[in-house]
């Protein structure tokens, strides 16, 4: 596949497909995965872009450590030896700064700049609109988010081979409410068996 064909395959889904969500529901991207998507062959060259992005962050009086979190990963070599490699957990803002400091001759860099700018703007609008909702509308909005989250959870569980979804969800609730259940605070609820 030549560069022209590869670039025509990039879309918003390309960046969505490498997005991760942590246990607090915060989205992030790994730098090593972003490196591949942004078509950087060598880590050292991509790390130079990261350094420039960090400098931009610092010059804006924004905490670099909140947006570029150092993480170590194990990587297998050809001889099955494992080595620790450096990586970063990146916020959307960090990815945007990386795209802004990337090689502007690459079409994928332009696409990344647009994607992260648009997603940031959507988030700002969503937060502003959410604050204007009534309490009932906020509850409905939260219910819909929960519904989407449960759907995603079910899809992931299905891919992992879960067959009995009732038990799967029940164990999830047990884990979530275990302390309250053991203290007898959920007496009015159905048993979590």
C-alpha cells in the first residue's frame, strides 16, 4: 500500500480505535499507538515531537504531568526477551499539541489536528449544554450514558466469551455494592445472589 492509499484510509475512526478509557471514565491515548497512526517510523523522532508538545504545554502554564503521564511497558524482542520501554498516557489536549507540533507535510497530521480540535470543541459544548439542563433532563442524559456504557460492556464481555450475562452483571453489582450489602444497608433491595 503506498502512502496515498494509506492516507486515504485515515478517518476519525482511526483515532477513536486507539482511544482508551481508564477506570474513572477518562479517555486517553498511548503515545506508542499514536506514533504508528501518525506514521512515525522511529520512536526517537516521535519523542522529539512529544518534547515540543510538552514545551508548548509548559509555555501555556498548563501542567505537563497531567497531560503527559509517563508509563513503562514490557516489550518482547525477537529472542523472546522482555525489555521495559517508555510510553506516555496522553490526554486529548496532549494529542492535540503533538499533532500541532508534528510533521505538517504528512496528511495524517492535518487529520489529527482537525480530529483533536473538533473533539475538544465538542466536549466544551457538551459540558456547557449539560450545565443548562434541568435535573430531569440531566437524569435522562445520565440514563442514556449508562445505557450506552452497558451496551459497550456487553459487547466486550461477549467478545471475551461471556455466556451468562445475568450472572456477569450480578457479580458486577455484588462487587460494586459489596460493602453496603454486608452492612445491611440494602435491606430493601432484592438479594444479590
